[in-house]
C-alpha cells in the first residue's frame, strides 16, 4: 500500500539539537541563538545559508531547540539581547555589554572563539548541548 501524498514531506528531515542555557542574569529581552556550518559566518551567522536561527523571550530561554538539523559539523552562538535591539551591544566598541555563549563552552580570548573551538558534530539522532551564558559587565 502506498503512502498518501505528502506523507514523507511531513516527517522530520533531521535531528533535534536542544541547547540548555545556564547562568542567565535576568529575564529581560530575548535570547538569539544561531547554529551554522559556515566557519566564515560564525559567530554572527548572518547571511549563512547553512544555518539555523532561533529567537525566544529571555524568560523562556533555559532551553532552546533547533529542529530538523541536517547532519554535519556546526558551531553555536547565543546572545542575551537584553534590550531586544537585534545586535550585540558593546562598551567603547569592544567589551560586550550583553551576555553571550558558545557551544563546547569555547574559550573567549580578546574576541569570539574560532569555529573549530566551538564545533560540534550533529548526527541523525537528537542531541543536547549546555551553553553557559557569560557577562563581561
């Protein structure tokens, strides 16, 4: 017996990647999360055709999910956009004013980590990753 038309299209195309965010300092604004395979677009992910984006109210951001993720090597960046202006605010153009975090809890040394430091492998099954939010001010 053949499957009804559209049946295969309704099935998930990939894995679910669940991000648990810890160390949030408040529930103001939103959390912006991006996940990309494009090393040249990390950590902002802007214009990445090989990525996923999620925006959730900060009060609901203890868990963020990326659905139907194709297998591959990805890096994840999160921003606690406390004033919800769509960008990472900085003091004197350098020091982040808002919280941020990366997959693998990748180290931050005078700038964001390299893609390779934050890279995780996503396969065909669902996975979890914990990201600690960091605040410089």
